[in-house]
């Protein structure tokens, strides 16, 4: 089994010992968690995880290999969640769907406006606007031909660097039947600068600096987990969780 030291982050394959201690730090090591099921991950965590994936496997493999699809979807959702956190001053969390076909991810935040904890969730369906596609309307139309619940959000990652007329695209898309409650497009404007453009239900754009936005979330934990009903809080931070890279 794989273990990791929570202090020095040394990883080790250990056989025959279920509670090993780090040989360097003399602290109990943490056994690997091999599934994303039920884990709420911070934007910082999933964005950093994709960076580690690129460092390990190279940019081309990390961004195209089907083996890393969930990590890419988590990164896209994480960037979107980072922008929402910047706009709304809320702590958003990313959850990867591991059982059902849809949605790809879910975003959560804890709403305390009523005086008690209430989990607000957005279901995200993700699609890429690839380099060889000139018109994003084609991609959106293809997704809109399928039946989705009206509370779903379509999140498109622009990977081609093409300019986008948000107002014009909104007008074009709204001429057709749209099953999604919201449609957003996110992409990189320049190094360290991201944009989010909403085209459904109306046109809106928001740009943000990733480093600055991530710095604001430095106090947010890495991973949370929803608790059973009847507990005093709806979710709790898990502390150090060892999630080995694929």
C-alpha cells in the first residue's frame, strides 16, 4: 500500500505494516486515498494538482490523455470556482462525479445567510472548445441537443486563444432551445490572467488574476467531506489527505 508523510510529503510503498511511521520525521504516515468519491476539493488544490500532473507527464500528455480526464475537468471547474470566489467572496469547493455519467463535477459553497449551514450546489457539464473549431456555437449546439436538467451549468474551456464577442454569441445561442440554466466560457487571456464569459441567461464577463485570487484563498483548506444529516455542521475539513497522482 502507498503511504505519505504529512510533514515531509515523502511517499513510500509499504507492505505488511498498516500503521507505519516516517523514518525521517517519526510521525504516522497517511494511507493513500484512491478515489475522489465524496471529496470536496478547494480551487487551489485542484489547480495545483493539474500543475503537478503536467510536471510529471508533460503538458501534451496531461492535457490530452483520456487517463487524466477527471483531473482536467477538476482544473476547469477549479478555475471557474476561483472566478466565482473572486466575484462573490465565497469559498467554493469542487467535487468530481465518480458514479453517474452526468454531471462531470459539482461546485458547492456553504450558505449561512439563514443562520444555519445550507449547502448550495451547482452541477457542471464540461466541454472543450478545441483549437480546430472556429465557431463555439457549433460546440454549444451539440451539447444542447441532449436533455439536461435546467439547473445544470454548461462550462466550456476555450483552448484555442480565439477572440470572442460575448454579446453576439449570446444572441446566437438564445435563438435555439437551451436546456442549461447557465452557460459559461472560461479561458486564458494571457499568462496569469483568466476570463469568464457568461452567455446564458445573459451576457456578462469577468476577468481575474489567478495568482491574486489564489492568494485570497490561502486560508481555505484543501479537502472537505459532507457529513451525515443531523450533525451540527454539514461538512468538515479532513486535514491532510494523500491522493496519489494517477
